[in-house]
C-alpha cells in the first residue's frame, strides 16, 4: 500500500510535537490529541486531513495490516506504540476529522 505524503507529514509533526508542545497527548481524554490534529490541519490543510483520514480508514479495515511495523518503520519513530495504541490513535483522528464536516 502506497503511503500518502499526509501520513509522513502527520508522523513527523506528531513526533516533533507530542512531548514538548502537547505533554498530555496520551491521556484518555477524548480531546487530548485534538490540538495536535488541529495543528496538522493548519500546517498542511484540509486536503491533507481528508487524505490521512481515508488512508487510516483503509489501514483499519485491512485485517492483515501490521500497524505497529508500519508506524515504527514509516514514521521514523524512535519508540514503539503498541498496535492497539496505533489503532486507537488512527480511530481518534478519524473521529476528529469527521467532526469537521
């Protein structure tokens, strides 16, 4: 599956911002990551949000997709989020993106 540029942009910004700018990003609050998503939207635009939302939808519906490996390899992460955590992040982004309509 070809990765969209929006995924690379999101992952880069996510890793740069999470601990310094948004230290509470990992809490269970339903809006904890919305500031990160909104920052991504401001920087890359609505088209990137739609592209990333569609990509996450395809990944989440693919039972064979190894989300953990994809995230670690393609996002250039220096730490690993569990597959469950990645799935939660992607679904959270999708819920936020769908609220923009």
